[in-house]
């Protein structure tokens, strides 16, 4: 996803700006929408990963507590 986003912003976007032809306006708009969708997906994935990491840390902490209780 990140590679695709980088490709779109580095290569496709500048290329689209070079074209000011009204006939290409639709294609340009579609590419810009794709860039925005990729950015949104990336943000959602980053949020999901952050929540997953937090839950894994909580789970690891709970396991440690259970191990300590079991050793009593």
C-alpha cells in the first residue's frame, strides 16, 4: 500500500499536472481520487496497527500477572 501511494504521489501526480488538456481532466480527477483513497487506507491501517499493538501489550501484561499469581 505504501509503495503504491508513493508511486502515485511521486510519479503520477506530477505527470498529471503537466497535462492541462480538458480531455484528460476526468483521468486526472480519477487519479487524484485514487491518491486520496490510498492515503485514507494507509491512515486506517496505521490506526488498526496501533490498536493491535496496544492490545498485544495489554495481553502481555495480563499474562505476566497471571503467571505471577499462579506461582504463589
